[in-house]
DNA sequence: GATTGATCATGC
DNA sequence: GCATGATCAATC
C-alpha cells in the first residue's frame, strides 16, 4: 500500500476485510514512519507516553476514540490490541483487558462480562522492539485476527469466574497476580492513592485499589506462536 | 530475566 | 474516579 492510498483510506473501515487490509498494509512500517505520515510527534521513550503506540495504531486504523467500555470497532465486533514482542516473538508485557467491577457484581455472568466481550475477537498488532530500542525505531508486525478456541475460552472463563467469586466473597485482598492460569488481576490506577469501593471480608465496604484484568504472557505467547510459527 | 505491584497521559 | 491507551521499575 502506498502512502497515498493510505491517506485516502483514513476513514473508518467499512468492514472486516477492509480493516484487515489496512492492518496488513502497516506491517513492515516503523512507528516513526507511521507517526510522521500521521503528523504525530515521536517520544524519545514511553515513560510519560505509555499509551502512545496503542493510540498511534488506533489513529492509523480508524478506531473509535473515547473512553467507553466498548470494543474499538463495535460495528465489526473487533477489539484492537498492540502487543510488544521481542525478536523471538515473545510478548514483553502482559496485556490489559478491562477494569474489574468490584461492586454490584452478584449474578454477573461470564457471557455478559467486559472481559468476554472484548476477547471475543481481537485484532493483535505485534510491535517488534525491546525497551532498548527507541519507540520510533520499533517495527509494526503482521496482524493477527484472533478468536479464542474452545480450550482458550474455557481457561479464560475459569479464571474469570474464580477471580470474580473471590471478589464477591470479600476476598479481594487475598488476590495477587499469581492467581489464574491465563488471566490475572492486578492494580490498574493512577497511583497507589487512588481508591475505590469493594466488598470487605465481613461483607462491609472497604476502599481498595482499582483492579484490572490482564492476559498473562504465556497465554499471549502461545496465541501468537500458533499463528506465526506452525 | 521474569514477575508483580505501581505508575503515566488524557477526557469527561 | 473511571474509562481509554498501556509500560515502568522494584523485587523476586
């Protein structure tokens, strides 16, 4: 895809085929090349711009902006995720999925959860480049449109149900990132002073750090490996 | 080197 | 504070 046609197609993708074609057209570009053609400044590091790569790809692919708890392409049923990988194809970070609800969760089913919704169909965009490589020099990899296999869906559901049961039983303080086979619960907050309500051990209300669901590295590594190395 | 808890920017 | 986008960095 030439740069000219890229700019002509900067609108929202009309369908899945168009979205995939755009994503594939970005493979091989450096983030600097993409940023320059979008008129976006390139940070020297990501310390103060942790979401820069994700936002750059959102802009390039025409994802809906905003802070709604929805998929990036609701009309296509697709969630967009950039994932940093090393030269072996191994993810360098866990993958944030969504904030965990801590109150009013009785009766919440997996099928109706944000985690299930967002993971039902993900467009993965691998970003090749370790921390020692400046953001602008990192490379965009081949995209992968993924839907969980039956086995993957079972693992995700089991972890989600186990974690949510503990939360509903007032045991959130006992949960750490080691719980879960493929999904983990960790703090997701502005800082350690940002607090939100949760259910306490005695069924009372306590203040605690907001938490988020993250995919563990081994899970995303296997997911990428199955597609790219079989 | 991998992991887990902490943190950064932004809009509303 | 909560939602989006995540990575940082102290500790194991």
